[in-house]
C-alpha cells in the first residue's frame, strides 16, 4: 500500500483471538490506521475456542505459554493472578479456556480506552463479499450496506465442521443428528442415559464428552474416526523442551532421527516442544511432494501428539474408558439412518471389509474444523473462490498466501490489499493453530501494515 498509514483504513474480518490481537497491535501504534473490526457474533475476543462457557473446557497450552504480547511477558499469568483471580496460578497450570477469552476481552477494552481506541470501529455483521476496487477494497455486509477500506485481513479462524454425509442425506435432517458440536444447547437435549455415537476422536469429541458429562449424561459413548487416534496427554507440571536432531534430507529420515532420540530415553513431548520453534522453517524447506505426503500419512499422528489434552482432561477420558462408558474405534462411517428416537450408524473398521452397525440415541458430528476451502459453505469464501480472488491450497489446508500474508489469487499473483491470518494460512506455515503461533504471524503482519 502506498497511502499514508495514519489515513488508512484496515478492515479485519473476524473478531476472534486473531482479529482482536491484530487490532490491538495496530491501535498500539501512535500513527496506526483506522481499524474496522467485524464479527458476525458481536462478541469480540474469545472466538470459538475461548468463547465456551464450559468450566471443564481447559486450555491445552500451559498458562505460562499463552503469551500474546511480545513486550509483555507472562501477561496472561499476571492477569490470572490479578484482583478476584487466581493468586496462586502457576505457569504450568492448564486453566479454563473461558478465562483466556475474558483476558483477551479485557485487553481489547484497555486498547479501546487507550489513545488509539478512537481509531477502532466494532461492527456486528456477516461479511458476505470482499472485492478489490481502485485504491482499496469494499466489503458487502449481510444486513445491507458496504464498507470501504484500503485493505482487508481475513481472520475467519477455523472453518465450521462439514457434515459427515453429502447434503440431502436424510440423516442430516434427523432430529437426533447434532451437526454443530461447538454449541452446548443441542447437547442439552441428550437424555442422561441415552447412547451417543460421536463422529471424530479429536479435541472436539473430548469437548463434547466433557459437556455431556457436566450436563449429567451417564450413558454410553462411542467415538469413531478413520485412524482411531485419541489426543495424547500433557504431563503435570512444567516441561523442558529438548533440542531436536537436525532436519535430515527427507521427512522419513527426520522421523527416524526423532525415533532414535526417543529410543535413547528422551521424552517425546519435550522433543516435540523443542521442535516447535523450528517447525515452520522445516515445513518451508520441504518439497511439495513431501508436504503432501506428511499431510496424507503423518498429519493425524502429528495432531494428536502436538495438540495434547490438559492432564486433568486426559485423566477423565481415561477414567471413562476404564469404566467402559467411553469406547472408540478406527473406521469409516459409511451410512446412517434415523428411526424413532434412534440413529443406526454403519461403519467399516479400519483394515476390515465387514460393515459394523451401531445403534445409538444420538449421532454427533465431532469431526473438527474443516481444513479445505472447497467444502466450506462460508459465503465469503465461496465468493472469493468463485471470483478467483483466492486460491485453495493444493494440500487442502486453507488458501495460498505469500510471506507477507497476502492471499494469492487464482493466477498465483499476491493481492496486496487482501491478507489472511490464522488457520486459513496453514498451507504456508503448517504450525499455525495455537495462540502462541498465531501471535507471531500477527506481529509480523502488524509491523508490515505499520511500515
Ligand atoms: C475448540 C478449540 C479449542 C482450542 N483450544 C486452544 C488452546 O487451548 N490453546 C491454544 O493455543 N489454541 C487453541 N485452539 C486454537 C485456536 O484456533 C486459536 O488459539 C485461536 O483461538 C484462533 O482464533 P481465530 O481468531 O483465528 O479464530 P476464531 O476464534 O474462530 O475467530 C474467527 C471469528 O471470525 C468470525 N467470522 C468468520 N467468518 C466471518 C464473516 N464472514 N463475517 C463476520 N465474521 C466472521 C467468527 O464469528 C469468529 O468469531 C483451539 C481451537 C478450538 C477450535
């Protein structure tokens, strides 16, 4: 952009953690731009991850590692220990996710009260379309009207989970199919003794299980995913990262080197944590074929080892399993039919040709966020794709972007007035899910926008 910054208007679409943190970074700069922060929910800060009211939903990162401001180390921890908070909060604690949501809201409120606050406009609406116009961009709002800005940042977060069957499949309309696992309300309909079939064995499934238990559910829970991998646990207390072995020429050699270090007695968690600062550089160095191979074969294992459960949460899932209340399996859901108060699911166990049939009272989609743009129903993304303004990543991980976070158009050219952050940009960075990773990207983008 060539416009003088202080007169520029930046539209940030999405007011979750990413959008709000970017806004705070921009407002902190005395000559920063006007910021239009738009979110469909009207809640700015917590987003999907930290907007949960569930007391049992804990951060899966230690409090001391949820640092989001480069110039304020341990700020979240200080906030936690503040008035009316948790005076004895420890950096190694896994605290409630809603607390982190409240923290981000508080920091946004401070930024609004600060000298840059008058440059911020909070807008509650859906952005249905975003188009370049000479000298800027224009945003079409769902409730009518449009906004003009010099540039826009897509901070849309994770895409909503997609349905387990093609649209029109009768079970999707059945009253006992719950499509949105991120809302507690439908879960309240589940009777305490009713059987539940959960599609997915990831963190979303764990969230749903904890919510059901808190609501008094005591029935059977059966979870199914292609690989049947449950998220692993964090250990209690601090963890000391271990320097990983140097990256080898190929992914499989790197993996062998990792395994050798673990065989020699290293804790895999410490090794993975030590690898974290290098993960993005390693990803960038991989040839496209190896990245594709990683996504196809190793991704499910990476996710369950990298995004681990808080120890208390892991212990609860273990206990449910030991009590034979919770079971899980590796397999492929092939069909489901609804009946009177029941849903019957047909699935084929991994490595088998025989169809199993499980009957439960409820079928809940816990498939986790959709990674591929093509399958997303998000109107804004559909418009951007249809008009060739963004390009889906060949790996099925969001959209292609360049090193300055500009989105790449269908022809591969970066668009210098449209940028993207967070999960949508995983194809370029791979490790870009947790708040500490997104924070680094947001600082980089803020300094680019403030140049
Ligand atoms: C259930 C869950 C738990 C997690 N737990 C942790 C954790 O413990 N620790 C950790 O570090 N990371 C965790 N994560 C990772 C998390 O994704 C990031 O930490 C971070 O919260 C992502 O924030 P975001 O702003 O990019 O996305 P989101 O929080 O999803 O925010 C995106 C926002 O964009 C809005 N939006 C989208 N499209 C439009 C549109 N067209 N118009 C208007 N508004 C729109 C949405 O309403 C939403 O508020 C978790 C993720 C999930 C899903």
